[in-house]
């Protein structure tokens, strides 16, 4: 995390509120493979990355909530923390949703102040919203002495998104922000919540993100629709195979056998999920063998499924993947996150990164007249306190 960011957030808090805050950092995430599998009780393979949100938080001794979006230069004051409801101020809902979740667990939330800001590009599919939720959940856990385990904090943050942001998301983003380990990706079984870390050396293979700059205004409603389509698929299969509790349990043979009953759209959505789960498993075997080419193959297949069957890609993302595939030294490329815009994730040989960025940027500009933003990320630790020295130095 850039030191000046934490210092700036700390100074902003001190200046406005005049007392010493707790400083917390919460990273965004990448997901190597396993997209739209989390809410189907399947597998994901994310990592926390060095694009972060920093928070300065304190209890103010009163009932007021005072929120400051440092980057936007906007504030929101609310008179009574005991009476929280969704706000017209979009960014505030990620914070208020967390406070409401603590209250839903019977915990009194006193007045508090929070200044936050960071480097996670918004709407880029890097989970800035999950980072905002997880950072505040961590701070509350500290101040309110609730002693919640990290998985419970992830759940609180996920439910904040459901109830205050209206997105029926899975648990991947919040999990990744809280459970990240430096230099490791983590495979999560979204049913059992068991997880396993795998080393991923970003000096041996770079993770480069290409930001399409596209933000689809219908992304959250389309996301919720996908989720419903999956549930519809499960409901149909369950009539024939009671053991199918989620698409995680389904097979292609079962889907094929009930293709007509599922209908073409639900069939394709379900087929994508069943195949994507299998790809995560294969991709992890490749990681264990240091087989980046094999891993990359799964990524390309993932993108094709997201584009053709799950239908959450867009022309810009497809063009970025196509351009990446043409560059030597690129192991794999695919759209990342919920879709309808945001970033592609690309695994690139270190000595080919410059050529990759130049070539994909040129192709993107030529085709869409848009300047491409790219980020070379490293894998960092999950949510935590910012060391006091960082602010003093
Ligand atoms: C968003 C959601 C996640 C996950 C991804 C798609 O990031 O927040 O829970 O479903 O989309 O994999």
C-alpha cells in the first residue's frame, strides 16, 4: 500500500475529528478462475491484491455517524447510529449495511466516525465494495469486542451487500479480502468453506489486469437474474435427482437428460457453472505442477463459457481477451468478476509484460478509441491494521 495514502487518510481524520483513529487496510481481489460459482456452492480461486482501501475509524462517544469518502470529497452525517436505514448516498450504504448487520446480531452500534479512501478502481470488478465492507467490519469487531471469526466477518460483509447494495452476491469477494495471504492464491470451497492456499509467485508469472473502463448500469440486476436462473435449474434437477442441492452437485449428463425441461437459457447457464467448477479443480492441479500453459487453457475456456453460455461478457472484454491471446508469453486471459465490464485478468511471462501492454493497448484504442488502463498486481495479505509506524514515518 502506498504510504502517503494511509498518511492522508489519517491526517484527514485527525483534522476533522481531532482524536486518534484505528487505521485499517482492506485489499481488493483478483480471481484466477471460478467465476459465478460461489453462489452455486462451488469453487473459486481468488487472491487479495495491492489495490486497497484504507480506513480511519473511531468511536466518537455520542450517537452520531460521521462518514467521509476521502477520494470523492463527500461527507454524510447521520444523527443516530441506533436508527440506521439505507441511504440515498450510494457509497455510504456499504458502510451502513455493515453497521446494520452488527445490529442484526444484537450488538449496539454507538456513534462512530469513518474516513476512507483508496486505490481500488471502482466498477472494475476488483471488489472495491467488498473491501469497504470488510474493512469496517474488521474495525467494528475491534471496537465492539465482538470477537467474530474472519469467516463471520465475511458473512456480515456479504449480507451488507445483499441488504444495503441490493446485490445477491456470493462470498468470494469478502472472503478474499479477509483471508488473503501474501504470495498465495486461495481455493475456497463455497459449500464447506474449507480453503487451501497455493503459492503464486508474481515475479515468475505476472498478473496483469486490463480495465475495459466499461461500467454496465444493469450489472447488479443482471447478476441477480443469473442467480435466479441457476436456482431455477436446481429446482428442475431436484425433481429428478433429490441429491442436487446446488449446481455444484449437478453433472452434464443430468443437464443433458433434462435439456428440454430446463429450456435453452437455463440449460446454458447451468452447463457453464458445472463446467467452470471442473475447470477450477483442473486449474489447481496445473498450479501444483507449475503448468502455467495448462492453467491458462482453463482460463480461456472460462472466458468462452462466460461469453457464450453465461452471457456476462461484453464486446470490450472479448476484444481484450482476443488481443491478449495473440501476444506471445501470455498464458491465459479472461474476464474477471461479475462481468458486463470491468477488467480482464491475464497471466503473462515477466519478460513479455511490456510487449503485452503495448500490444493490447494499441488494439483496444484502435478498435474502441479508448485508452486502456492496466495494473500489474502483487498478492498481499488480507484485511488488517495498518502499522503505527506507517503513519509516523
Ligand atoms: C461478484 C460477486 C461474487 C461472485 C463474482 C462472480 O464479484 O460479488 O460473489 O459471484 O461476481 O464470480
